[in-house]
C-alpha cells in the first residue's frame, strides 16, 4: 500500500520529463526549418558555385572542433547521469572551451571571407548568413552550457535530476547536426 | 556495476566520434577527388553523420521509449 504514492511520484516525474523532452524536440524541429530555409536559399541563389579562395583546411578544422565538443558534451551528460560530478564539470568546461575555439575559427574565416567574397556578392550572402546564424546558435548554446555548468558546480544535479544538463546538451548536439549539413553545403559541393 | 555501465557509455561516445571523423574525412576526400558532380555522395554522408548524432548523442529514441537513457 505504502509503495503506491512512491510509484505515482515516479510515474509523474517520468511523465514530466517526457513532456520536457517533447517540448525541446519541437523547438529543435522549428529551428531546423530555419536552417533548411537558409541552406536551400544557398542552392537556389548560387547553385553549386563555390569560390576557390574558400579556406578548406580551416573549414575542416572547425568541423573537427565541433565534433569533438559533441563528444565532451555527451560525456558530461553521461557522467552526471551516473553521479560523476568531476567528470560532468570537466567535460562541460571542455565543451565550452571548444565552443570558444570554434567561434574564433569562424572569426578568422569571416576576416578572409570579407576580402575574397564580401557579403554583397552572391556566395558571400549565403556564406555570411549561414555561418552567422549558426555562430549565433553556437554562442547561445555556449552561454546556456556555461549557466548549467555554474549552477551545477555545487552538486545541484545528480543521477536522479539532471534535465537542465540533458536539455542544454541536446541543444548543443543540434548545433552540431546543423553544422554537419552546413559544412558540405558551403565548403564541399561544387 | 555502475562503473562498468559508465565505462561502456563513454566508450560508445568515442566509437561514435571515430565514425563521425571517418565520414568527415571521406566527404573531404570525395570533394577533393571529384570537384564536379559530387553532391549525391556528400548528401548521403551528411545524413549518415546527422543520423549518428541523433541516434547516439541526442537519444532520439527516448521520444517513444521514455525510460531509456
């Protein structure tokens, strides 16, 4: 008899978590529509044209940085799901650092881009719009990860309660998925 | 038990990253080797990479199996 309220509480928590997850996935779906519109405009306006001056090595390097940050974000979430506080904090810091490195890489690419294909050119319009919107998402993701890291330093999250970590890490992975499509769209197709 | 589960999950993350790295190098090589008309394989590789992240990093299956971590 006494286990009934506990079972109900567990079911209620799982139900709430399911609703949280569904809400986040719907948000991610709406964000995907934004990226899909801008990516398709690149093909509509420019076809498969790609300037020869595009820095291919830098594009590959910042792609590697973002993929590495996805691994550290995954490890942070996995660590907190197993009550590993040190692993959570270490991997969150690594993810935030890699986000900063990615933004520096985009900044270098922009400095080169302004010289070779300015925003007033056809490819420049697509390039700066896509990388700009994506960089804004990287920046907002890094800010959210930083807030979660700061609020989790005192042991606020644990194996039984880590939705803020899960939510922010899922958003970070979405930023990575968006780049997985943007990278070939801007750097590889021709 | 908890330690071994954590270790298994962390290893899975590294395996997914290796898969993503191999696919990225492949698309880069395809683009360099086939400067024209390489869009179809590039789309397939991009979708495969997105699928790996959605499946293993974002745990998309939780949408229909809520108890899964």
